[in-house]
C-alpha cells in the first residue's frame, strides 16, 4: 500500500496542505521535507516584505508542488 494513490499518500498530501514538507516527512523523505519547508517558508517570509511582495506567488507554487509531490510519491521496489 505504498504506491501512488494509496491511503498513505493521501494522508501525506493532507499533511502537506497544513505544513509544506510534512507529507514528505511522513513518508520518510527527510531531505525533501527540509527542502520544501525551508524554501516555502523563506518565500512566504520574503513575500511579507514590501519590496519582494511577488514572492508570495513563488511560495504558493512551492507549497502546491509539495502537496502534489507527496500525493504522487511511489517507492521503487528493491531487488535483493
């Protein structure tokens, strides 16, 4: 039940809606979780400034990408 569309991926996508990168953390992908959390948080923080207000759009795109990435993740089978 670790393939695309499984219950785990749906839960991960829902987690990423609330906190970008949390879905990847639920799936055990620590590097991607840190990437999505840090880049999205920095983009939103820069968007809060008057000069870089357009960064809200970049943050929104990254947030959406985190949700889609969590929903579409599938672990490749290992061959032993």
